[in-house]
């Protein structure tokens, strides 16, 4: 049975990562291909290598700890840096094996975001703004993390509010929850 489990892990259609105390212990082929790193080079690494700055890593690394402590899974959309240096938007899911110490043993999955429903599809810029809003960031914080002007983020946010007939960011996130986000 262990050979079958190893085969399933390595050939799963989603990127899977197992970590202990924030250090990568194992990755599957899909994750290595998604990030452009050889799988054998990732064991022992910090997730910091997938972020474009220490600040963006610090702002993201502890998001979701509360749901994990309650034994729930956590999911969001986030930007990761590919080995080539380009940024990519992924759907992230996490489940802890140790709720009392959520980061002691963590299972994470990563999938590239694709426009699943064209009528509700978001542009890459819109997705990054919405991802920031989902983390509770202000327009200024999102702009700083993305290297944009706050006005640009405000414009994107305003267009989204209008398109989805939302009253505020919380309403927008509620309306976007579904297949396209």
C-alpha cells in the first residue's frame, strides 16, 4: 500500500507540499513543475524562496492560522514567484496535522488559477487586488505590495464593485466566492 500512496502523492494533479515548522520536507512533481524548481532542491528550504520580498512573505505566512487551530482547512489565492522570477497566481489550500501547533506539520496544495467561467473571469490585476482584499489589506497596503499606486488599486476596486454591484469589499468578496474565485 505504501508504494501506491507514494505513487498517488507524486502524480497528483495538484501541487502538494508537506512542511514541518515552516520548512519544506516533501513536494510532488506537480508542485515542482508549477514553481519551476527541481523537486530534490526544495527539501529543507523555507517558503521564502517563493515570494518576491521578505515583506510579502511576512505578510502572507501567518494568514490562516486561526482556522487551522480550529481544525479547519484554510484557502486563499496568492502570488508565488516561479524559479524564472515571474509571479503567478495560485489557489492555495492548507490543512494542519497538528491543530495545537498548526505549523508543526502542514499539508498544502497549490493550483494555478485559470479562468474557469469566462463571464465571471477576473484579469490578473483584478485577482491580485481581490486577493489582497481577502487578506483584509487596505488599498494602500495592496498597492505597496504590488508596486502600484494606491489610485490604481482604488480604480480596480471601484470597477469591481460596479461590475458585481457590490456595496463594499466584504460584499464583493461574498459575490466572488464561487467558481471564478
